[in-house]
C-alpha cells in the first residue's frame, strides 16, 4: 500500500530532473503530492464522427495532485474551457432521475426562501434548461448562463432566457450593474469544471443579492476516495472538493456557508448553502457535524489518499479479467451509456471493441458517433434488443437503478447487468 511519503518521493523525482511543480489553482502553493495517475486519456466529451477515426486524436495526462496547504485535489489545465465547453455533448434532460432531482430542488428553494414573481433565480452552467424550467412553471423569473451554444439553444427553445457566455467576475459585475442580483444563484455541478476558481467564485459573490442564497452542488471528495469513484476524474473536472476546502474557497470571496445537505446524486454529493458574509442567514448544526466527520477521517492531511491507487488498479484488473473470460466463453458484451465517466474507465483499462462491441445512449446527439480514444460505436438504445448481448456494462453506474428499470426487457434473453464501480458486480 503506498504512503504519502511514497507519492512525495515520486513527485520529488520529477523535480530532480528540472520540472517545477504545478501551482494550486486556489492558493498557488506548489503541488508536490500525487493522488492518482491514470495515464493519458482524450477529452471525455470529444466524441468522434466516422470521418475522424483515422485522424490524430490528442491525449492528455490524467495526473491528480493534492495541495498540502488547502487540500484542494486537482488536475492541471491542459485544454482551455472554450475548447471543451463551447459545443458540448451532455444534455441534462436525458436523465429522468436528474430532471426529478432538479424539480425537487426548485420546489425546495421556492418554499424555503419564499420565491415569488418578484424574485430572480440565476443558474450558472444552466445546460438545456433542465432545472430552470421548473421555476418558470411556477412563475419565478430566471436567467440561465451557459457557454455551450448548442445546449443553450435547447434551453432558449423551452422559453428559458439564456446568455451564452462563460461566467466570472466580469459577467457578475455586468449583471450587478444591470440590477440583476439574484435571490437564488444555482451553481450545481459546475464548480469542478472551472479552472479559474477565484474568478468564478468572485463572480458569484457579485451577482448575489444582499440576502440572496447561493447553492453549490459537487461530488463529495470523501465519497470519491472512500468508494473508489475514480472514473469521475476527467479533464473537464479540474477540481475535486472536500467540504472544508470548498468552504475555504467560498470564504476567501466573502461567502459564508450556512447550511449543507448530503445528496445521493453522482455517487454522493454535497449541496452547500452560502450567503454574503453580512447576511442574516443562520448557520445550522450540520456545518460543524460534517466538518468534524471530515476531520476525523483525516481529510485535512495527506493520509486518506495513500491507499486510493490500489483500489483503482484492482478495479482495472477485475473488469479486464471478467471481460476477457466472457469473450473466451463466446459471450457478447455491450455497453449502456456514453458518459464522461465511462470514457475515463474504458481508456484507463484499455477496453476497445475487442471486449465491448458497442454502447448505446438515449441522447440523439451522441448516436452515430464513437467514444473518444476507444472508438467504440454509440448506437440508439434499440440496438440492444436487436443484438441481444449476454452482458450489458452500465457505464453511468450512478444511474444504475434507473437504467436497470429501463432495461428490464433484456431479462427476456437472460442478459445480465455489469457495473465496475465501486467494485465489479454482475447481476
């Protein structure tokens, strides 16, 4: 089992050859400690058209480090955000459970904070309007901010006012000057995708009304480490947050976290409620309780990261063993889903069409394309009924129950479902 000292030695070896350490994107301390190195991988949402299959495909390091000062876990920025998010293949509305999650969120915000037709809800990274549509349905004014023009177009067609821009201090200041300071700002599952954290969080503080509430959702680092969720690591996710570190980043920009909820989404997420420092929102007991739990687990030290690598490598060995045995036994394997996390898993394990024939996805935008790196074809869901595979590898394991219900018809030909995270399971 590796130790913090072992990973420090490995990074120090690189320094001895003249390579300076990268800097923490929040506090600028040198990054000397490796959490996990998943090798080289393509951008996980860069799906390929047939005519691109013979072209050069760029791969970038998936080398995750942790800052010894603020304990932010992070990847370096290898590709600027405008190359990743200007046109994006992820449409939130294709997940029924995620749309239900958004509806529950909207209802809770309206009731808890008394939102009316005089209020304003702003969502940063509003995608295709999956969340803001629920506020509109209840008469609450909204504004979406979404950098991906193709996704924002869907939101606009749904009647969601949407600005096609990247968010930061400059846009936050413009909105404030326009009198568009928000009663609720939703920054849900976007904080990880921001390379310039200080610019982004500084902008959130500018657009928030004096008594406004900011909600920030992100996968909880403690769950990622404890439950071996390494496939959520990809280039589009620049940072991975513990509760304490997220609070520290918000506090550096005048935002006080006054409540927190633990959510089941994305394998275990946190929802932080924050306000301006001078706001009257009272701090709940859940803040101290979760902070103490993280501290007890050692997340303000290097220790929790020491055994992560072994679990990751064992997942790779177990999945490859299973797929190789299945193929040798004459069994067929297809995938379900084409999520970013699936591309991390498949590329790290070196799985291509020799082991998985194809995958399917409900998103028409992805159908007819190929997975980055592995070049596994993406077909429409009906392809499963035509080919009747013996095994279906569910790549978005966080939606396992939803997908298993959708695939109940596959039981007719005795298909079995497979997930690899947190460990290999065949059912």
